[in-house]
C-alpha cells in the first residue's frame, strides 16, 4: 500500500502576482494584512504576509514573460509535514518535484491535479518577525473580535479539476484526506466534493456543464481557484467590504461571498461564516 502524508497544518498559500508593490499595498489597504518578510531572490521577488492568521507567499518573477499567458494565479500551498514521510509518499505515488531545496520541496502540478504542493517540517505562526517589530503575527482574538472584518482563520481552498473522483482518491491516498460531503453547485454548474486535510477543507469542483466553472477550467486549467476565509459574521463582513470599496459577488458555494480576481490583484478570495 502506498504511504500517505499526514500534514499538521497549512503553512501558507502560494500565489504568483504581477506587481509586487501594488499587491502588497492592496492587501494592506483592503484587509489590514501584515507584511511579514521581504525575500528578493535572483529568480523572483517573494514575500510573506498574513491576514486573519492565514499566511501567503507571493512570487513575482523579475521577467514576467514566462507567466504572462496564465497571469496571476495560485501556484499551490505549503503544508507542515514530516519530510521523511513526504519523500516516501512521493516515491510511492510517483509524484515528481519541480523544486527541492532539501528543507522544503514543491511537487509537480501535473502529478497533483494542477497544484504544486510544498512541504516543510517547520511552521510560521509562532515565530518572531523583524518586520513586525520583532514580535509575532496578530492573535486570533484580534482578527475575530477587534478587526472590523472579523476573520476567524483559514477555512480552506477550492480547486477546479477535470476528474473529481480521481482527485478525491488522490487526496485520500496522498494526503490522508477525510471525505466530508458531496453536493451539486447549480449556480456555477458544478459538482463539489469536500475533504478534510489537516486544518483545511479542500473543496474539489468539477464542471457539470457550460457555465462559470467550465470557463475557469478552460482559462486556467486544473488548480486552486480561491482561498476561503472564515468570518464571524457575514453581514458584518459585507458591511466592511462596502465601507472599504471592495467589490464582492456570489462565491463558489451559496453561502460564500467572493472578492473576484479582477478586484484582488488577480487572485480570488472567498469568505464564509
């Protein structure tokens, strides 16, 4: 039997954006995000920021030519996991890597239904950050009760796939996922399968006919559509967005509100109680 990874948590979401300064300024202004660390490298300009204790790593290639066709998009995400277990599971599942720096690695998206899963043994929420005055990121209590958006942390992410049964089986075998529910999403002409992986709910979405979801699949291929945040009170969150001038629209599920990519530096955020 193929060995499985049992991640402990989502460390951060990974996204490619086009404009570094504009993207950082946007998340700070729109959501009150904290800029945690600046990481210019020879291949790209990277950084970490957090909002609602959900951490993101942004990557901005110095030469945007090779990513311009796809544009801003979620590359994948990083899981905290035992690296010996990770390497054993990679071998058993025949999953390739596209970047391996020893302490961390990224899987090949073609082997993972469009996602580069990054793995690392450490975590980030308990660290002290020089750019935050040598302290830690803001507390869960602050984001839920003091910040007017009322964020309660990561709910999970959505992923569009061509073969929802195959993707579900892969998650269960590769990442020890636990099935939660299945349902139709007629508003987006799709079918959903929800899976629990560590502290996240992964919602696999597959088109059932022409519509918004099928358009997204044609546009970007398989991969992450959105990061889904929890909020304490959806009415309060909607009022916050109106006050901030941040447009929202219907999300991928009936109870979700989405900030669309065109209003969010090219990547989609969703919010749900």
